[in-house]
């Protein structure tokens, strides 16, 4: 992963002086973790099967103000990616790194039926809606050094991804997870003692499981009208309370909670809306 470096603060006074060797060393460590730190295959080429709920269908039937599309599959085409590391220098040889990724492309929605404007009668069709994809993700890393050797000491509570932008994207209020070693309630931002997307945590404070052990998503709270999926990669699973995933490969991974607004899949707007939390999982 190529890094574009920008120093956000001037180096502090004192014996430690930031230099190009530090930048290269930290970038090398981040590159080694690129598969974990970046959204990877979250928006892969595999089509996502989409099953509309009865409640959603009833709501769309009642809304006769515009055309409503009933989608059976969603697929993605990523045409451009930009990755960036932004460094903020601290004290005592510490650096906080914002890892930012931007994906651009297209989202294709396979439509099997629709409701015309002013109508509650279904029409069978076979067409595709094309929407613009502008997806950006952010997560943080805390780097420290001992005897001039850098290491990644802490990681953020989750990777957060939004489309089309933070201001316009849907919102998740909390996610509750359960696993054999304990449980976590993930919040967007939290006080000390709570686990948050924007917090920084040592590896021992992240979710830890053994290969084959299940992580269960018990509850997702959101004020927005969202459709949720759960994933550990490009294979999305429709969410219901108690949906679980297992990990077979050891190392750092993520369980993704993906929320899409109903407008993004049922109406002909030009943008695709979503919110993603990629919660770290350490498989040992």
C-alpha cells in the first residue's frame, strides 16, 4: 500500500527529532498491516443477494410519491483507490496515524420488479440501476518506539467507512457483540472505560477468539432506516439479531457491520448511501 505522508504538527522540542527514517519505518509497519488496516475486499466483485423484508415492502407500497424499485442483487465496481497515512506527532517518541482510504466506482442494483409513481401494483421488469460509489474509510494506529525501533502499539476500536460522506451517510448508534471470551458494546465515541470506534486500544483489549469460535452480533441500534448486513469480507450475510460469523485463519481480521439506507436501494437517487464499522478481531 503506497503512503502519502503529511505531518500534521511540528515536532516537539527536546531530544527526539522526527526525520525521514522515522517516516519510512512507520510506513513499512503500516504497509505490513495493510490488509487489516484497509477495507480490502469488503466491496468485492461478488454480487450481494438482497432480500427485501415484508415491513420494507409494505412501506414502499404505501409511498406512491415516486417510482420504487425492488432489488434482488447488488454488485460493485471499484475504478479508483487512494490510500493515505496522516501522522500527528506526540511526545516521548509517539505518533498517531490516521489511515484513510477512498474508493470510487459504480454500484449496480439488479431490479426484478417496481412500483410506478402513484401506483400500488407491481410491474415485473429486468433492469439495472447504476449509482455512483464514493466510499471513504478511516481508522487509527498509535505507534511508539523503543531504542529507535518503531512498533504499532494500539489500534482504533473500528474502521469506519461511509458513502458518500460523513455528513450525508447513515448513522450507527451502537453494536453489541458476544463471543466465547466475553462481549463488547461498540459506540461511535465514548468516555473512558467504554469501547468506541474512535478509541485506541492495545491488541489484548480487542476481541480475541480461537479459530472456529463464533462472534455473534446481538443488537444494532440506529435511528436511520437502514438495511444491515454482516461480513468478514466480500460475502455479506443479511442481519437478524444473533447473526454470527467464525474465523478459521489466525491473525488480525475484522467483522464488518454494513448498513445501507432504504433510499439507496429502492429509489433512483444518483448516490449509494452506506455506513460501515469494521470491528477488529484477533484470531489466535
